[in-house]
C-alpha cells in the first residue's frame, strides 16, 4: 500500500458537488492499493498513521499523534499513487490493484483506522472527487508498506 499523508486543519471530499466526507483537524490519507497488499499491510499502515507524531506539542515540536490531539482522518482512494512514470510521458497503471480488490482493501483500511479509535470520513470509491485540503504546515509524508 502507498499512502500520501497530509496534516490538515480541515479537509473535505465532494462528489458531484455534494460533500461525502469532511474532517476538522487531522490527517488526509490518499491511499493506493497494489495487488500484493494483505491484511498485514492494512494493519501496519493504520497503526503507523494513527501513532505517527506529526502534530506540534506545547513547545512547537512534532511530538503528538492524531490520537493525542483527538483528530480525525479522511481517507481517499487514489489508484494514481501506484502509477509508474519512469518510461515515456504517459503514466502506467499496471502496478495498481484491480478495482474489486482495491475497494475491498480500501474498506478494510477504513475499518482498521476506526478500530484504532479515530473518527474516519472517506470518499467514494471510483468516483470523480473534488478534495479540498487545508494543509497545516505544510506537512506531507509518503509511506509505502513495501519499503
């Protein structure tokens, strides 16, 4: 799994002009699934994101997790994170998971984050989404469970 994380002061996702998911302070997760992903990747990634210390403490140091600040997480499925751009000028999606498997893993990831005790909002799988991200910092990180 590949995840692009952004620490946000707020974030929302809309489909056809209708908001389908919205959070305040927390993390927006753009999630890419590859065919080799397993439940182990899901559990590791959910635990990592929930406990990653990327929020400022009272001294201004990144020392607090989304759990510590009672934040929320917005999860957006984004197969384009699995795109390969090494050859030519058109990305290849060959390494992205098939839609049925990707959706199953996406939903399992959302459940795994919820089990960590974090409020979760999410987008709509395979929809054209408009994502409004109020990046706080900015703080942006990439996590790949295979690296």
